[in-house]
């Protein structure tokens, strides 16, 4: 049995995970919005999604590079940015604690690894958030962290296109 | 060989026991279960739904009738289409309108997408691990990678169908009272055909696979309640019927069934007035509508050993797989016969009045009733989701199972109780308006 692919995919995919109506939880989506507006970035696919690990596996299968921006609540200072090379570093199990109805990002990576459906490389940016009440405003610390992550991802994409990927 | 995490060994036990599941896994939403056993008799079984009440019925009041499909879709991320369909049909009922032709067919197609997505998730990721002795699909994937991949791909195809018809797969934005804001082109639907043909073959394989799973000897004499349509396996239309005498139009639902608040749950419990619990969902639909299934599905059911009737809640995994097969075939039929409507919707302008909508969500009948005023503002709303209808039946199943397995080892009994709850694919988020397991022996 086979299933035909309908759309040609770019090799690089940047995914923002979150809920834009839960204040700081929307930071990953804001980063994607800013990157999409940047005319200097081409040949990259973007995706904004709610925390649904099953859909993540579908999205990143057979990509060369996937960058994921997600909110984290690990108890650290709000606005803290952490970067993980997903296949060479240990990722905290509760990185996406806001998933309630589906598997988390870390579980999705584990499942995709078992099923041999991981991309070649995956970078995860986790932004420590504070306010997850109802609303669409980011707290100042998280808004600032989002801007920094946008710049960092831009540099990652540039390095990837020049074949000079570097670990920050 | 898989590593069963719970063995079937039985041990002698104390007379009194409490089984506690503080947080039920692989169910949609949050709930718990407590079983009290005293002097080797089941004293009490309680599903404790602690997800907070949602108050949707209250905040629909004062809103325009056209907003009901979008507002109620927010009740559930797994079955938003069901809410949109029941709400739309209720508003059209107030206006005395019946939407037919290609728009009706597209509504059935959208429902096919939701059934494929929801059933694939439950069969492969949530339910199958129970029969194979795995904690979850992540563990199962190491030994059954092909099945997990198949499940994910089926789910993806269901999502794609919802994306195409609904604008997006979670909380679709295209459905509206009277039809859709936008309908697909013939070419866009044709592009789904190869995937749906794959999905049909995969569903047939799924039926064959799940029918080989080890099932306990446990059957219940249920009162099944589902929609029944003169010609179709039910999605959007039909009378509400049961195998124990109910045959009513939607408008009589509240005369025959009632909801009751129980202290231990934030979800209302539904039952027959002056009667007991009843079952909605795949098993009910299947037992009441077997003759409406396609020859392909009936043949697959026959080969799976459950032709015409199935009273085993555990075998609901086979029935869901048969419904997956049906949804794929039905989707292909609709696409094959599709002719794009000139207008994506029919204008519906209801006056003041009361209307009813009841459609078959993946988990069973979803009943909506609305009153609107002369300005089209909603003055009263009632929503009865499938999981709240099934709650009392789940408690009844648990009572029957525990009563027959009092000698079972504590850990094993707890595991079996959790499985019984998962047989129902309960959507707790929908019903709160639900799960954790406690078995107390005294």
C-alpha cells in the first residue's frame, strides 16, 4: 500500500507550539509569525500548532532540519531561553507540560525514534513562561525572549543554508 | 513478545478493598474512578469527573443563532464537527429547513473525516495497548511499529479531510448554519482519493488485526441507543431508537431521557426516565444499524466473528475499526458523486421558536436543543454529550466486572477497571459539563 504525497516539502521546517489565547503559551506562535514576515528567509516551511505530538511526527518526517519553539514551565525564571540539539542532548520529559489530550513533544520524539520517523536534525528552543491565564498578551520578559529566539533561529537558518551549521 | 505489565494471576484477597485510580490515562480529559468493596460485595462505584464545569449552555444565552456552531465546537478538540453539525441542524429545524443535495453530502463527508481521525486515534493509540499489555502506544510501538504507523497515517488522512472541508482539523471554521462558508472543488476532493483508497485497505487490515486480540468473556445486556435513518448508517439524521422499545423523533428526547446531577461528578448523568442506564456510541450504532452497513463492512464483520450483534464492550475496538472502514468507503462514494453546489450554503432565517439537533459523534449521539427569540438570539440551550450519557453505563459495567472478579489481585483488578473505562473512549472534556480509580475494600 502506498499513499501519495501531494505537496513538495522544504527540507527545513520551523514549528511553533502553543495556544495564542493563553498569554505566554503563545510565544512559540509569535516567533513563527515574526519569522514568516522576514523577506530574507526563503525555502523554509513554517507551522503553528497546538501541543499535539501525533501531528508533530507527521510534520517532521523526512525533513533535514526541524526547529521547534515551545513554551516551558520548569520552574526557572520567566523568559529563560534554553536550546537543545534533540538527538545529542537530554531533553526534560516535562518540556511541554501544557499538553493534556495528546502526547508531549518529548513523547513524540521518543515515538518517532521508535518508528524511524525522525528528521535528520532537530533543534528545540524552550522559553520559560509565567502567565498562562486567558488572553493574547505576552508578558514583557517572554515577549523579549521571543524576539531573541527569532533572531537566533534566523541565524540557524542562515548557517544551514550556507552549510555552516553551528551549535550555539 | 510483548512484556505484559499486568499478569492474569489471581490471589486470595481481603474481604474489604478500595480500588483507586487517581488519574486515568489514555482518556480525553481528566477524571478518576473509585470502587468500594465491603464484605466481598461491591458497595459503590463512582466515576469522579473533576474537570471543571464548562457552562456552555449558560453562555450561549443571548448569542446569535448563527454563533452556536462555532461556540459549541469549542467544547471538544476531538469531535468539534459533531457539535457544529448538531447545532446547525437544530437552528435549521427552528426554521423548518432541511438541507439536502451536495451540502448534505459534504456534511457527511466532514463527519467521515472526524470518525476516521477519532477512531484511528482510539483504536491504535489508546485502546490496542490494553489488549497487548502495554502501558501506552509508545511502548507498543517497539513491538508493533507497523500498526502504530498505520494508525498515525489513518489519523492524518482523517485530519486532512477535515482540513479540506472545515478549513482546519481542530475546531473547523467553514461549517455554518445552512451549509459551509466555502466548499471544495472537484479537483481538491479528487486529490484525496488515493489516500482514502489506502485508508480503506488499511481499515480492512485493522479489522482483521484487532479481531485476533485476546478478549475477556464479558458481555452486557445493554440498552443501545442510536440514530436510525431509513437508508443510511447514521451520521446527521434519523430517529432516536433503542433495542428496548424507544423509537422517537428528536423532539421527544427529553421526554424519554433525563440528566441528573450526582455529587461525585461535574458531569451530569443521563438515564431513561424511570429506567436505567443506556449505551450510546459505536456498539449502539452497530447493533441498531448493521443492516445499513455496506456489503464490504458486513463481510469484514462476519469474518471478524461479530456479524449483526456485539455485546462485548471490549470488542468495541473491532466495531470502531469496522466504522473506520465504513467511513472510508462512504467518503469515497461521496467524492465520486460530488458536484460542487452553486452556493456553499442555503440562507436560513429562523423566527422565534424551538429546534432540535442530534447527530452521531464518534462516541455516540450528541443532542442539542435551542430556543431563540424574534431577533435570532438564543434564550435557552441544552446540550447532552455522549460521554455524559454513557457515564452511568460505565459505572454499571465496572460494577458487573468487579462483582465477578472479586478474587482478582488488586493491581490486576485496577488495570482491568481502567480498561473498562477506556472501552468507551470517554471524552471527559465534553462531558463536563470527567477520570482517577479508587478500589476500597473494607
